[in-house]
């Protein structure tokens, strides 16, 4: 079975069951041999806040060293987002394996007139994945209610009810008390239920659950919380305290209600793993949650928030009040079954762009404009979310605020402005064309028909279904080709598309897209940038803007894998730096902690003592100075000592690192790594290592950008040797130019890596394999190569560049 067939099978399942209950999910799991037995489970129920709470809990438990599964809904772009293990979403291979295993039973049930729903089957898939991965803990966001929800097929070791409002009254009950009682059925057998409810809801929860741990702002609460307000434009301070413990933390989730969610997560974490205060604080700060008061820009301030009912909009308005701004520009797209007037009344909008997400459930933009007009806003109809965002940003002054809200559907489409990767593919022959088309899940007949036509410019992208059909028709009319993914059953969301044509055809396509509906004009600008059509890249004086820069590695450590102990003494390190600069190094990368397998962590003070004296001495050389560290405190000390660049091999594992880079306005290298130091026993699965690394780096880059660092100052590193096999490392090296889809410079760090053992060159005595790798990296578009042997690799760079541009260069 192909992935597109498997995903279509899931997405075609019915959405609602006339008779709720857990029997259907239990039946599916039994047919699979009850694979979910083994992990411990935590259920998080509630009307609002359950997703944020689940995310925070998972982050804390991961920080405590546990392997953690997380099941949430809905998804923004890809159904696989709902199921993650240690932050990595379900692989395409895993989804396909699950569907192949479960489909016979689903079809049997359907034949009996009792077909399981989409949510039941996806819940079974999550539990199947958590069981087969043997995670330590799995956190499950409950769907509707608690008693009859599909997630209640498990026996949890801990559970929570975050809040209760009137919702789904036809299923859960007509009063807050009845709904709270239903949700409280998630209570664990051997532990108290954690809850932030109050009044009638709390009374009903107590009645149903027995023992409870209460969370809130009152002195009578078991866990007391306080929201201290924003600390910057993306984080807030919270104080949490319970019996014998207290913690002050910063969380990347703004709004007073998030303090209660953090308190619930903390109480659950202490039940499950007895985490200490320091672990709680670190974990809570890492709980990024896309689309939930997510600040994307600061000039103007741009916020995405999936508020979709009046209560959520009230909370959103309260959070907006923490910011100083002039006018509020709202891009609003909602579903037709929501209380639009109540939402409009809650939002103090000055100007509104009413739009329609690509969903059959979307309310007509004319209706939304009417509602906001009645509420006193200047309302404009711009049906495409992407176009509405562009219009709002263009109309807003630097001191205004642009807000995208109304539904997660609208937020998902708006977010593509920052996350879409248009990937240029290097297609030299029929085999390359076939691989590109199959990678976009084009059906076999489509691959056969189109593979011979993908021989000019080829771009793989991800667009809305309505955009995809328009693009296909327009490109075909120009003599080009467009193939679409066979994954066509999504009621909303995005499809992979492969665009093929000459540069002239793409230029004419962009011209035809200008002024077209559905956000296609926005896409045209992205396509021009991807292909270099009528664009002039900006320059900022960095060495990688004039060709491939050479970064020389200077390890001031006793235990680095290649040169550990050689440059521990400051004088030896300075002499080595001078030698590298004389040999052609554009950047000197100073590192005070090894990331080789089995390396011992180095305390912050010791790492600073190793790095800072060297940085101070080499900062006046004719080269930029970089500091290779995963600790923000070390980074700050090195920058103050004269460093120019931060190089973080953990991909911003320390949440403070991105703010340090933004505060000092310096380039930041963000590396893809599953673990640093490297864990040689880590078994990491990639469907396509390049596209998976691209996907995972997208969110890392976005974190740095949201902190205030422009993309031209964010350098991405695919992390050769970090959680990849030798074959995967070579695949990344071969396709390094695809990483430019992120809009960032690309660094390749391959020097003396064990990957060269695949060609019998490890250890790489003489550095010959490394030099060969440098030549390939330059030819494939790397902006920076990070190497130990500068002279040899600088020569390789010059030769490769001279070959590429056909000119001789002075040695």
C-alpha cells in the first residue's frame, strides 16, 4: 500500500457516531493484538486549554528524561501531527503499516453497518504507535467529554479536567454540572484527578472523581498559580506552588489562563514522574504550541490564534491588552456553526479582513464582514486567507497589531506564509524525475506519464487543493507540467505538488498568478524568490554571500573526536586560529564541549573558562569568530567577549539561545539533531531524510525568527552524523541545495565524520574524504563548510567555485 492510499483511507472515514462509546476503539485494538498495553497513559480533558496543557505536560516529562508520546487534535496541516513521540510526528511508513493492519477489521465493521469513525481509528493508531515504540508515558488529549471518548479505552495513571463550559450539549448534557461530570470520568483509579474547574463544575467533578487536586489563583487551591505577565513578546512569567514545592517559570504561551494550564501540567507531572522544580521550569519553557497566541513578527506585531468561540475570544482580547499598539487589524475566518456575533463582540477590531479557509464548513466572508461591520469595525471581504494576511500586513503601520483568528483552519493557512518550503529539485534524468514524483505521492500512472517531462526546472511545493487545480491548469496552458499528490481525500489542508517547466514558463506563470484569487499572487512571489526570477538577493556583508565560506573548527576541549586535547592551552588555540585564518578560514568556530558519542557534559562555568579567553584573543583576526555551544549562558559570555556568530548543534534546545542571538543581532546556526551529544544507540526513522530534516528545521527556524532574528541571519545545518546513518548523511550531502527552501544560508559539517567509513575512509587520515565532501557540498550549493583542515578545504572550495563559474581565481 502506498502512503497516499493509506492516508486517504483514514481521511475518508466518517466523522460522527450516532452511539458514542469506547467499544469501537477497543475492538480495533483487540484486532491488532492490544498493542497499546505497556505504556502509562495520562488523559487531559476539558472544554478549553486541554491541548496547551497536554503539550506542556509532554514537554516537562521529556525534560525529565522520559520517552513521551503525545496525541492531540486537530492537526494544522498533516494528520500525522496528531501523533508524536519525543516531538517527532508519526512517520509515513508507520501510518501506512497501521492502515494495512487495521483496514480488514474496519471493513468488516463497515460491512456490518458499524463503521468506526475517523477519531476512533486515529486514536487507535496513536495507541498502536505508543505501544510499539514502548514509550514511558503517553499524554492523550481527550476529544469530546470523557466518559465515552475514544481515548478512555485506556486506564490512565493520571488525568485532568482543565475547564468546563457549555459545549456539545446534545452529547454531554444541558448544564455545566452534567458536562463536568461526564468529563470527570477520566479520573484515574489510584490517583486524584487534577482540575482547574470552579463552582458547579468543581462540585460535579468532586462528586464523580472522589479525590481531586485543585489548581487556580485562590489561596484554597492545592496548586496555586499566578500569571506575572509578559517577559518579552513571546513569553510570560508564571508562579506555581503546591505542598512543599514552588517554581517560577517562563512559558511560551501568553495569557492569564495559561498559568492555570501550566499549573495543571505541573501537578500531573509530579504525579507521574515526581519531577523537581528545575525540571518543571525548563520543560514548561519548551512547550511551544503552534497557532495558540503565536507571535510571528514584531514589525508590525503579528499574532496567530485559533480562538473559535466567544469565550476563547474573550481570553484572546485580554491577552492582546498586554501589548501596546495603535490599531488592531483582524484577519478573520470562521466555521459556519460558530457564534460569529459573540466572537466579533469580544474582539476590539479597528479593521477586519473577512476570509474563507479552504473548508466546506467555512462561513461566507460576506456574512463575517456584515457581523464585524455591525460591531463597528471597518470590514473588507478578501476571501483568501493568505491574501488577507498580506493585505492586513501591508495596511498596518509598525505600531499596529495584526491578528489572524476565528479558527485553526484560518491559522493553518496563514501560517504557510512562514512555513511553506518551495523546494528546487535537481532532476538530471528519468530516475531523478521518478523519485521526485513518487516523493510527492503522485500515483503510479502519473509518475509514468510525467517522469519524462521533469527535465528543466522542478519545484516541489505544498498548496491548498483549490490552489493546486488552478496551478495545474495554468502551467499546462503554458506548456509546462504539474503533478498532484494522490492524497486527495482531505476535507481541508494542503497537497504536495510538483511543478515542471522551463524558466521562461515559470516566469509567465508568475505573471499570470498576479492578481488571481485564493492567495495565488502571494504564492507567485514565493515562486519568484525560489527560482531567482526578477529578484536581487540582499547582502549584509557576511562571507557566505560571496561564495562558500570556510569555517575552521577550533576545539578547546580534551575529548573532541578528532583533535581533542591539541588546543586546550590558550596559546595553542590562538596559534591554531591564526594558522587557519592565514590558510583561508572566513570563520573560526570555537568550541568548549564535545558532542561526540559518550561525551560528558561540561558545566557552564567550565565551558566559559575554556572558550572566553580564546575568543577574546582571536576576535581581532581577519575572520568572524563563532562559538560552538548549546548553552545560552556560554553564548552570551562569548558574544560579550567578541564572538560574531552562535553555532547551536542542538537546534535551540536551550530556549534562551534564540533570544541571545536576537538581542545581540548576530547570525545563528541552527542544526538538526535528534540528540547532542550523539547517542549511537538512537534508532531514528526517516521517510525521506532530506524532506524530514527540512520539515523539522522549519519549526526551529521559525522559533529563531519569532524571537526577532531575520532569516538572512539564521544558518541551517542538516546535522550530518547526528541521528543519521552513513547512507542518510550522503543523501543529505547530495541534496544539500534543497535546504535553501527554508530561505536561509546552509552549512555543511562533514569533517572527518564516521560517515566516511562507508567508503573505507574512517578515520579520514589525511582528510582526503573530507576534501571530496567539501567539493561536493560547494557544487551542490552549500554556503558554509565547517572543517578541521582549512588549507586543503579552502583549496577545494576555490576549485569547485572556479569550475562552477568558469573563471580562474587567484590562489
